[in-house]
């Protein structure tokens, strides 16, 4: 009985932190989707979604480990996003560790 008294709260805390982490991931992806559809993001000439309509060309991109765009090798998803911002969008690359990049990549990883 004593073990249950100890185990139960521990399990509850564990469950709560898992669901909190899940909800945080959901919110990040939702913010990322808004950025993806934003025509004014990072000074780009047109939104990500106008070229990648319905995530076109980005399905399962979150699972890739290497990127090659127009013969240029990009080491990470963040670098590939910045390449797109600068080269295709004519915009200003953003900090790879910024909250906006985290939200954007969280959304891209939901595309399958
Ligand atoms: C003007 C059109 C255009 C815009 C705007 C654009 N992209 Fe792209 N994107 C492309 C093209 C074209 C490719 C290269 C596809 C290929 O090589 O198969 C690409 C490639 C990518 C890749 C790499 C895909 C892979 O499989 O390696 C990512 C990630 C990406 N874009 C994300 C974005 C994001 C995020 C935005 C908005 C910030 C964006 N793109 C805006 C046209 C665009």
C-alpha cells in the first residue's frame, strides 16, 4: 500500500509533464503554420505556402538528414529554410536558434 502512495503521485507528475510537453509542441506547430502562411515573414516576397502549397515538396522533410537545393548542400532543416528565405523568397535569413525558426520547423515536421 505504501508503495502505491509513493508511486501514484510520481506517475501523475510524469503524465502531466508528458502532456504539457505534447501541448507545447502542438502550439509551436500552430504558430509555425501561421508563419508559413505569412507573406510578410522575414521580408520574403511571397509566403512559404504560395510555393509549398499544402506543404508540397516538404512532406517528410523533417526526417531527412541532408538537403540539396539547386545543387547546394544544406546541413540542416534550419539551413534549408534559410536558403529558401534568402534565395527563393528574396528575404532575410533568420537566426537558426530563434523561436520563429523553432516554430516553423515544428510545423514542417508535422507535414507527412
Ligand atoms: C518562390 C518559391 C519558394 C518559396 C517562397 C519558398 N520555397 Fe522552399 N523551396 C522552393 C524550391 C523550388 C525548393 C527546391 C525543391 C527541390 O530541390 O526539390 C525548395 C526547397 C525547400 C526545402 C528543402 C526541401 C528538401 O527536400 O530538401 C525546405 C525545407 C523549404 N523549401 C522550406 C521553405 C520555407 C520554410 C519557406 C518559407 C520561409 C519556403 N521554403 C519558401 C521554393 C520556394
